[in-house]
């Protein structure tokens, strides 16, 4: 095999492209169907077989959102504020927390580091449903139920971000940090001025993951006041109106999916770079 290169044939490239195209269409079809349903009048929503085109597009479903919410005791602006605030606070806070923890796990030496690292990896296996009850008991005992802390802190308690950041920081050469220490830089300066800027692809990847999980939180498990609920809760309430509100539900779904899509498109290249370089050491 010396001197030879491994290249796919044109048929192999065509087969791979065809598979990815079919797979991509399969994934995008539900999203596309939700979008067109948001612009369908009620007369086109329940046609059989389902139509993947809109013959008489309308914005009535979006206008109906405001009418439906005008009958609620809690204005729509409150749901929007709760979602935006919790998402921004949890995403920004978790990126900083996971970056600092990942830096310590990757570049510092301290007793029990190996055990802590294994616990972090093991904790990735736990589903949110498993930790929901312990989190609720913790929030109840600390008096944080029905507050923003009860919504933000659980979103910052996952270990995957620490693992991801640690893997990426491990790829940063130790010589860079040693040179900074020789010049008199402390750990705080090294982290914020040297390591954190180099971690941009990793924390933008983590931003996508945390943003999506935070944006889809309802807040129902830790909050009781309606004024503390999030946008997905508003969507659930609209769904209770029955099939007559199918178009309104589709319109709300489109509005909810727009921010994650924008964030993903903005950070897409960083995701690819993170997956390519995480774990590669000098």
C-alpha cells in the first residue's frame, strides 16, 4: 500500500451524497411542514392527504397569537422576558463555569483529580429525568423554588460542558502556559487572556447546546407562579384550545424555532472546528 492513496470512486461519492441528501430531507421535512402550517388558513390545515404547499398563505395565525394571549392574565411580554433572561443567564454562566472547570481539569494538578474526572464522565450518562427529583429537593431546601435561580442553576449543573471544554483545552500546548508563567502571569491572567480566547470554537459549540436546552425549558417543575413560566408553557396553553388552534400552535412553533436556528447558523463553523481539534494534543 506504500505510495498509494485511498480515494473513493465517483460511484462511492455519488452514493454518499445521495444518502446524505435523503437523510437531510428526512430531517428537514417536519420543520418545513411546521413552517408552512403556520401560514395556512384553517381550510387547508386538515386536508387529506396533507399538502406540502400553501395555496392561500395568511398571517392570521400569527395575529391570532396576540389575540389569544390578550385573554390571559399574564402578557406575552412576560413569557418572552423569562425565556430570554433565563436562556442568556444560563448560557453565559455555564460557558464561564464549564470553561474554568475544564481548565482546572486539563491543566492544573490537585489531589483527587483523577476521581473527579471519572465522576464528570460518568455523570454524562444521567438523563435529566434521573436528576429532576434530587434537583427539586435541593431547590426546596435552599428556598429557591419559584425564583429565577431554580430555572438557571439546573441548566448549569450538567457535566458535558466541563468534559467538552477540558478536551479542547487539553489540545492547547503546555509550552504556551509555561511561557506565560515565566513572564509572571498568574492562573487568572493565563485563563482569561490566553486560554479563553483560544477556546472560542469550543465555547461557541457549548453555547449552541446550552441555548437550545435552555430555550426549550418550560420551568413548570421548579416554578408555580404563572409569571415565572417560559415561552414553551405559553405554547402548551395554546394547545389546550383544541384543533381550532392548530394554526396558532404552528405559528408559535415557528417563532420558538427561529432563535436556535439563528444561533446554530452563526456558530456552525465553530462546531466543526471543535469536533476536529478536541482531544488532539501536541
